[in-house]
């Protein structure tokens, strides 16, 4: 078969099949809930890539998976076989995109179970808002700690897992060789004149100091979420704006994500990214709206608009 007409190319892109440079074949964009696959699913993808593609599997900048080189007449067969493996294509268009997440669940720096959090966000917002058209693409990133490995600050919403140390400075024994200070990547923790101290304003709440003192100066911490909004990659990038809050629970984080999506749909102009919306109306007004309940009260009205 020759080149596919533009109308059909657009339709297929909406399904998750991206037209390749040759104009004749397509790449199937595979959606994962949290960036993980079972070994059985990987084996199925290999078979599909060999049968319908060019025996290659590629990875996107957001750690998504694509199978390139699929002929037009094999698209439906590909979809059927992916469904058999418990997978699907998608992740395109002006709507909530697949969730990008780091390996915080198994990483020594991870403060939260990123895979579990991302799967819940996938179910609630990627699947739950799949039929909701937004002004432009809307990307969510989940990072397990402030190391920013998957760049949550460059997503429309970025969650970063924190662990806020509960310092007990009165327990400091004034050790000549402090066991905590070398573990602090920001060098905000130190012992001066035999007394432990920390610049908590500069502390990133990474949690690396927790449990490192034998006398219990940094014995425990409180897990929470920092939230950035309006970040984006692309030709004109924008680092997300950090909201003036640290959330203590998944429930609070998910409620805020929903508010941001509703804010974007309600106030965004066609083709406008969230970051541009924030710059247009100002972060003060954005936070005023997000930290109230007005969006949730108007949820059905906003979605149906």
C-alpha cells in the first residue's frame, strides 16, 4: 500500500499510531501505567515487533515504548495482539498524556512508591479523563525524590516525593566525625561548636540524612509531596512553578492534580500550554483558585463545556 491520506493519518495518530518519515508506515505508541512491564508483556512485544514491525522496539523521551515500521494493513492486527497482552496504544492529542515516573519504588533515594502512585494517577486521570479535550497536551511526572531524574519540574504537573527530617538537635553528642553531615548532598547539615544545626530553608527534604545519626538527631521524617505546575520541554521550555505547599498524602496530591486539570480546561485558550496560562493570569491568581474548592464545585460544568 502507498502513502495514507492526511485525514486517515490524523485519525490513526489519535489512536496512538504515529506516521513514520516514509509516509507509509507507523509507530505504535504503547501505553504503560507506570513505566513498567511484566516479562510476559515484553515477550509479547518482541513477537509483535517481529511480526508487524521491523524487529525493533524504541523508547521515547518520556520512557514510553514504540514499535516502528508497522504497515497500514497491519494496524488492526497489532491492536488485537497488544490487547491480548493487556496493553494498548494511545498517549496523543490535547488531553492527559501517559504518566512518566522514576524508579523511586526500588531506588535507594525514593521517598514514595512511585510505581503505585503513578498507576493510580494513570487510572484516575489518564483513563478517567480520556474523553476530556483540553487546550493542549497535559503531562504528569512523578519523581521519588528531589534528584529530579525524570524531570517532573518539566511537566504540566510534577510531583516530587519528600522526606522532611524531624531534627532533635538536643540529642547531638558533638562527635568529632559527624555521621550525618557527609550524607547531606546540599551541605545544609553541620556541627559547629559541638552542636548540630541545619539550614532548613536550603534543605531539599531529600531524606538522605534520616537514620544516619547513632544518637537519633535525625531519626525520623515526614513523607510528603512538592508540586510543580506549568513545566514543559520543547522549542520554548519552561521550568515548572513550585506551589507554595507541601502535601502530606496521596489524596491531597490527587485532588490538586484534578484541580489543575480543571483550571486548565476552564481558563486555557486553544493551543495554549498550562505554563503560558500561568504566565498570563499570574501565579497568585492560579494559587488562589487551586487552594479553594470552586473548581471541584463546578467540575461537571467545566468538563461538559
